[in-house]
């Protein structure tokens, strides 16, 4: 299948590209600059232009950004849209988080309808952020599933960058389903909704400072930053990046996936467990928390409960366990100086 993958320089997209190439698909991926093209090419020196090619889209928040990228020879059949900001280094929530998420998503759907009628299916990387109820958080007695929608509105953000991120993912996913319902374009939609994504990095990372957001707590634990107190675990659901990548590809390879959201999560974790795993496998890191270090538990609300059965039944996921994910993440970060 001829696939357009957006945001190819990202943590999740790098693994998705890997699964696409392994499964024999022909991929064009969008990145923001030539420098990022060169980095990805280095990972696949033997893959020809017919299997892996590139398009530059410098800013997905610009209207019409994808108008040209959706056109190719041979024409695309599938789009995987992963590009969206996930970091908290933000001063303007609307411009830096919400606009790229929402305009990026609606922009690519419009571009497909306008310029690329051969595209029959679109998979969007949404998030547990679009499922969670931020007022209820772990919501004792409730099992989160694809049936849940984050009820946030713009007024609920109140200047909080993390709520701004959750809103950006919620508004983007809602806009995508609404577009398909209203416009009845010639393509169908699926979304992949992961919670915290951990696991090895396979993209060419410049240095540890530029690590993707969700793996930062693993880096910080190994660097000794949690020595005196382990920080609050936050949303205690997680998934390995390799499972998220497989989900994106299965979401178009399997016809039953059409029209569905997929809540891809292995289950619960907390920061204490992450520290324990690193201590067990990497004795060279001396400043790790011990059993008696405070913090890092599930917090007052207890662990989140989630139903991942749809992702297992429809996408065929077999989830990688936490221990393997953390060990593989640390090993991968050692190549960039951890
Ligand atoms: P990364 O930061 O590694 O990837 C984000 C990607 O989006 C990068 O390729 C980035 O390009 C691109 N991007 C961001 N803003 C823009 C913009 N304005 N214009 C063009 N490209 C842009 O994070 P992840 O791989 O973790 O995230 C990928 C997707 O997964 C996102 O949609 C995120 O919301 C979602 N997600 C991630 C989770 C996680 O825990 N990691 C959990 C749930 C969902 P560049 O690198 O050049 O800035």
C-alpha cells in the first residue's frame, strides 16, 4: 500500500515507519526540514526511493500546509497522521498546541478531499487525552474505554499547559470525526488513542535534552533526579511505542478497523515501578530512589482502570510488558549518553 506518514521525525512515527517498511508498504513521510530527511535516510541506507521518500511540511498549523504533500506518483491510498505537538515548552497554548493539532488535522483531511481522491483511509494519532475526564482523573469505579470522551472546552484550560495539550488532542479528534460525518469524503477514519508511550527510541536523537516528552521520566530517573523524592505519576496508564506503531498499521491493514477509535494501553504503571525496574537492570546508575524513597505511587485516586479489549480483538495487539519497555528504553538512551 502507498502510505503518507506525517511527522516522520517523531518518536512514535519512527517506529510506525519501521513497521510500514517491514510490512512491505511504500512510504512518503513528511518532516519539517532537510536536516530531518538526512537523519531518517541514515537509518535506512539500503531502502530505495520507491519504498521511502520524503516531503517537507514546515508547519502543519498553516492552512493548506498539506495540499501538495497529499499528491504523489504513484498516488497514496492511506494517510497516517501522527504530527502534533507534544511538549510543555509553551507560552501560547492556542498558537503552539491547539492550532497545530486542530488545523493540522482538519487541514490534511481537506487536502485529501480536494487533491487526493485515491486515499481511502486515514488513521489519526489521537490520545488518551481525548478519552480522559480531567476532573475525574482515575475515577474510582470507572473503566475508561473508547466510549469515553474528554468533555473539556476552551474555558476549562485556564492557562494550564498540560490541560492545553489534552484539549488540543480532544478538539483535533472531535474535528476529524465531525469532518468525516459532515463532509462524507471518499475516505474512512480510524484513531489510535494511546496513554503515556514508553519504549526505545529509534529516531536519530541529537542529545538527551531533546528526548520526546513521554520518555523523559525514564531518563530523569536514571539521571538521579528522583533520588530524594519520586514525582507524582500523573496518568498511570501506559503502552509501549512498538505496540502503538503496530496499531497504526493494523488500523488500515484490517478492514474491521474502519470507523473506530482504538484505546491502546497495556495497563497501569507508576513511577515507583519504573525506578525499581531501572535499579534491577542497571546497577551502574547510582542515584536511583530506594524502596524507602517517598512518592511515585498511584496517588490518592488509585490506579486508572482501562478496557483495551477492542485493540486486542480487532488490531491483534499483544502488549509488551512494562519491564521490557523500560529496559529497552534505557538501553536505547545509552547510545545518546545516558
Ligand atoms: P514527538 O515530539 O516525538 O513527535 C511529534 C511530531 O510532530 C514530530 O515529528 C514533530 O516535528 C511534529 N510536529 C509537532 N508540531 C508540528 C508543527 N507545528 N508542524 C509540523 N510538525 C510538527 O512526540 P510523539 O512521537 O510522542 O507524538 C506523536 C503523536 O502521538 C502526537 O500526535 C502526540 O499527540 C501523540 N501521542 C503521544 C503520546 C506519548 O506519550 N508519546 C501519547 C498519546 C498521543 P519536529 O520533531 O520537527 O518538531
